[in-house]
């Protein structure tokens, strides 16, 4: 058994050995509470909230600020100017002309349409812009292309930030794979691998089964640990930014808020308020511990199907662990305890990624899921697989999926 964790008879789950004897960093007690009609904070599942207010359960929509429309004459001048500007590849320190077999800089057709056959509709939309899927005309491979909103020369540095941050992150199976990025007509385009589904959509129909939760947690911990080893912080971990790849890996994505470790951030770069650590709001200085907090709330959401809020009494109840038992049906004390530690109000009491990965239950997880269209199949505990399970595994992973096949062995 790992010396990092010890079983607490008081709590009934494993706690960090380094925090024993420190009252301020003691593990939060699992509160045995049930909601009553009076004096309680109303915590809801996503379904309950949707039925009560009759709105979608996705992230809150942002209001668009109306801007003064430029004159037609000015628009024509801008269009003429843009036609003369070729698309430029984005590098860490400079920009260079985009060179591609299917791209012609003198054409009025956007570079993305010259290089890709795009899907009929975007994969997702947000305040940042849109994400499109497309087939590369040169290779025939499918990719995802994030298309930003338009920017001005004043804020161009911030719009190039995500593309340049991608180039600083070492490759990992648990980080979405980056290919290239470019600027075209005052918009930034980031080309990445095309993934199967995000964690928000994956868990939209109800609480996720615990064995799947451990699988998701383990993969995302590996991705976050990889990022932290590069001295980088994600700063915006949430279900929408966790993607399941076609190879069966859960990956971290969307590095628009990514920063160098312990560097202060400015307002607007702190990520989604529903998952942000309270100390970041107070100091505007994120840390590795604040990333662990956000991951803890993300996994707590898919475990309990809780409707997450950014402020108010409901948010405080979640932070304080005052979540009624009805949200934890069929959830083990180990999972509930680990998530409680990850969202501990004291950053120093939270386990880091390496400590989480050293948790005995996390280390023992050997479950994988394989998608074939809309069909999902689970492979159980392959380290102890019997002949029938081994045969099922071979059937699932034979073919072109050699990376996932190696991972299962």
C-alpha cells in the first residue's frame, strides 16, 4: 500500500499522511446531511434545475455587447486591405507566411476553406468563436479547427496566446494533440485532433457510473500532471474542456487561459467561475493546487450530476462539503473522500497530481472503454482478465488502434 495515503478510521477513507496531526489541514468530514424544508440550501441536479427553470443545462450564455456598425465605405476599405494580406502561420515568437498545397494567398476564399472540407455545422460555439470539424484535402484526415472571433491589433497578443501556449506544451497522450495555427483576416485558427465527445455531453443524462469516474479522473490527472511538470497551469478545467479521443484517452483541451505557474493573471483570464478555486478569486494568482481544485469540482459534477453555480449559498454549500447524501447514491467513501480533499478550502491540504495518482484506488484502475459509432464497450480489469475477457479485448482492439491496444496490455 502507498505510504502517501493512510486509511482513516474516523472518516472511513484514505487521507494524506502528510496532513495528519495538522488540524487546519485535516480531511473534511463527510457530512451525513439530508435536505429539509426549512433552513437548507437547495442543491439541485442538472435535471431538477432544468425542469424548474425550463432552460438548457449547459454553461451560462454570455450577453453580446452591441457595437457601433462601421460605415459601408469603411467596410469596403477594410475588405480590400484584407484581400492583400496572406494568412500567416503562428509560431512562439513570430509569424511566417502560410504554405500549403491547396492554399493560394491571392484567393478571396478563407484559408480554412481552401485547406479543408468543413462539416455542415460547427461542433461547438462560445464567446471565443466556433470549433469546426473538417477533412484535410491533402491527407484525407479529419481534424478540429478552432476559429476565434475577430480581433484588433490592440488585443492581438491575447488572441495569439492559446496558439503559442500550445507550442510550449510537450506532447502527451492526455493533452489534445496540436498540429498548427494561423492568422487569416483578423481571426486565429487552431488545428487539433478531432475528438469523440466532451465530458459535459458524455455525462449529460445523469450521474456517471463510479468505475467510469475513476477512469476519467485517472486520465485527466495524468494530463494535468504533465502540464504541471512543464511549469504550466491550465486555469480553466471544466467538463466542456475535457475531451474523449477516438483512441480512448480522456484529454485536457482549450488552453486559452493557460499561464506559467504562479504568475498573476488579469481579470477575464481566471476561467469559469463555477469551477475556480476561491483563493484565485481573492489573489488572482493561480497555482497547481487551484488546478487540482477545478478538476475535483469537474469530477464531482459528473459523479453527482450537481448543477454547478458560480456564487451564492449553493456554491458555498458545495465548497463546505454540505452536499446531501442523495447525490452520492452508490458512490464509495474512497471516491467521495478523494474529491473532498481535491476541493479542500486550504490549498496546502489538497493532494497534488502525483499524490492523487499514487492513491491506491487510482493506481488499481485498469478499465478502458472503446467506442464504435455510438456503441460503448467496457473492458474489465485486464490485468486479471480470464480467457473470455482476453478474447473480448483482442476483438475490441485488433486493427488500426495499436496505441490503445498497447495501453491495455
